[in-house]
C-alpha cells in the first residue's frame, strides 16, 4: 500500500512521518535549513508477511502544489495532516480537493500538535474537518489526535495504518507496464536510475522499455535491475514505488513527467477527450476556451478546454470536454488528472481521460455530434465491454488504437473482443452486424461479377463464347 500525505505547510507532515517510520524524508540541504519540504520524500515500513508499506511525503506550500500533485499520483491511501493550532487552512482545502478529484477514497486524518492546544481547541478543529469533508469520501476517514513532539496518539495511528496495509489488496497487474517518473539520478556502478509509482502492469530486469514523451519520439532503454518498495526485487508491479536502473540512456535525457512504459504502447497525444468535474468551491462556471494547467501523472502542460455537452460547467457539476495541450503527453483511458487555473494559483477541477487519440480536422468538427457524445458517455459510464460495443456500433476500430488507448495486453484485448462479440479482420474489429453487412455486400458483388457477360476488347463476346 502507498500512503501519501497531504496538508498545509508547517502542519507537521514530515515530523509525523519520521515518528511513524524513523526516517526523515527531507533530504535536500535547503529543506533541512528552512525546515520545510520542497521536494517529494519517501519512507518505507514492513507491515508483516513480507509486505512493505510506502509513504510519499509532499510539500504543503502553495508554490509547490505541482510537486504535491506529482507525489499524489498513484497513491492508495491518503493521510491528511491538519494542525490543531491552525485548523483548516488554504492548502488543507486544496489538497483535499486534489485527493477527491484523483479518486483517492481511502484515508485517515492526523490532527497534529494537540500537545500545544487545549482539548476544546482540538474538538473545534475536529468539527471544522467534519464540516469540510461532508459529502465527500473523506467524511468516513477516522481522525487521530497526535503529537509528533511527545508521541501521544502516534501508536494508535501507526496500528491503524499497519492494519489497513496488511489487509490491502494488491492491484491487479493488468495492462502494459506504465510508471510515472518523479526522480532521475546516477549511482556509481549502477548508472542511470529512475523512480516513480507503477500505475499498471509489471516489469522485470532485462525488459526493453520506452520513455515518453521524448523530444523526438520515444527513447529506448533496457531495465538492468529493479528495486520495489525500497528492496531489490525480481519484478515491480502496479501499486508499488519502484527504482529502475536503465541501460542505454543518460540522466540528462530524462525528466520528471515522462513515463517508463512498454515499448509497444502508442499513447502520446496532444489532445484528450475526458470527463471533467468542476470543484464546488469555484465561484463561477467554466466556459469553453478556458486555459488551464493540466496535471496527469507527474507531468503537466498548458491546455485549452472545450466543453462538449453544453456551454459551460457549473461548480460541482460534471461535463464531457476536449482538452487541447500545448505539448505532447502520454495518457490512457481511465487516467486521472487535475486542472488548475492559468496562473497556477488554485485547483479548479479534475476527472478521467476517456479517449487519447487526436482527431483529424473533419472529426474535430463533429466532436459535439450526438453520436460522438453518446460514445464518450458510454466510455465514461459503462463497462469496457459495453463501451467497446458502443464504439463498434459507430465504426470499425483498429486493434492497435484500441490496445494503446485502453492499455490492453494481447490476452486482455482478445478477451474483450470476444465478450463484445466483435469480428476481427486485417487487425480491425467490427461489430457483428457491420461484419455481416460487409460480407453480404462482398458476396453480392462477387456473384454479380460472375453473372455479368464477359466481353472482349471492343465489347463483343469473346470468340469462345461466340462459337
């Protein structure tokens, strides 16, 4: 299980992680000097049966929300940290919004610094939290009053986290391997190392991978060794933090925001169609043409939003949108994202990717057509089988596009096609009805050709027929 902190600056996230794990996640000299987190920090603890829980500690300053987003991607469990003296603060609100927009429903709340306030103040802040989390998944999160200074309450929180981690079901290692890169460095005797959270699939030493997006296409490398959850491993899998030693690339070629993924995926795009929810804390509706910061995985880009199923999105409402990006990013159907305003001062919404293939000019003109909106709605609301049937009902689907856009391995693709009742020819999937119509048309054309009288060069029957 991956546990990610969230909360306002100086509310004690790093101190609490040190109490829980014995490790100081602040590693940069500037962090230690200033006493605040600037970069992502990591710690690990055993939770029994050979399993390891990982902690991702994020900065709380408003200037580093983009770094918090990079750390929150892919976590399983949120630890929202709120200081009893300050109570709910601006980044408490924004970080909680981000967690909800990323679909992180499991979590707990640590009410820190209770040693510095009277009991009545701790109760007052607990009431604040109940009001703030109402109508969200966080309303069910338990609250643990703790003091990182005295250690009061820390054992109860630790026990809760260990029990949750011990019962946590490992993510299925379906789909091709995809890992969002958050760090890259060089180790003597090892070479180039990238770290990140594995979103899907699994990886083993010796495998070839691609790093995308590169400046001129995908960068190719081979995995020399794998560390998973801070230990040498024979493989890394979805839901784990991994460090991969790579052969074939230098540190200077790699940056946060890239993905290490299976070389067979073709999912780099400058446009995504998506479902977007506008934060209920927004003061006004979001209209077509709005420019945003688009955050997906550990990457971010500027984007322009087009609302597809209406004129605008009201606060707290959902809509289908097309987001055109200012540079290529790698994405697959189901990836969660967050959008912030153009000045990067507040989080305004988030959602899930539905389609990742750029559309041509003719298709863009029809992006608001009823058939297109119906298909996107099915991709948002229905199971993969029904969504594929809806897609096949409108047009044949190239298998390569389907496999990359939905991140399906060969056996997974075959099973989905079978369940959807698709017919396949020349690496294209057809709906059964469409396939039968095409077959009937081909047969009719062949029969008509055979029935037609044969003619010679000038339109007269051949000599053999005249005889």
